[in-house]
């Protein structure tokens, strides 16, 4: 492992943007392309939003986001201690939602899978969920200020 960070925040919708900024800043050391960075931010946004919307029906809980860099790969774990998911395969089906009366499309995991190299789901201890997102980043030479590309 080359680098690691962990951040814990309240599971409220405003912190979805915070998570995106944190993960983007952390990944800058890999010198990702704009597209790679956007993919990562979008997947993290979906994972955190799932925690906010689904993990804590009573509205009280935390999200823990851990990020690791291994060579040219970033691994992001988004964890909650909420109610969990009974059927991982069902939850990953496009258009499946546990909140059909709300404006939810049921596309969160499909979006994550389309932007990342892999998406894994694990139980987080006795309760809750851990979403593990991984993406390989094409290594590019960093260009110093004043240098030509």
C-alpha cells in the first residue's frame, strides 16, 4: 500500500459532496485523467447516497469512507452500520428499489459498476454494509508548472 486515508461523517445528503471532494483530492496523487476522476466521484456519490437514503431509516448514523492506493489502483470502501441489505444480487439489479414511492430509480449499483473496474458488497460486521469500489488509473507523467506537455 502506498497511501491510505479514512474519514467519518454523518449520513446526511450534504455530506455526499464532501465525500466526492475528499476522494478526488486523495486520488490526485495518481495523476488521474478528468474522466477517471469523474468516474470515481460519481461512484462514490452513489455509494454515499445509498447510505444516506437506505442505511438509516431513523435518520441517525455515520458513513466511514476509507481509501487506499496500491501502485496504480485506488480502492474505496464506503461503510455504514445501518440495516444492511438482505439480498445483494437483488439489490444490484437495475431499477430495483426499496423505496418505490419515492423518486428513486434503483440504478445506484448499476451506475457504480459502469464507472469502476469492480464493485463488491460485504456485510459490515453484525449490521450494515461495505461497498468496495476499485479502479485502475493509467499512470501519467506529472507535468511541472512551466513545462510543456
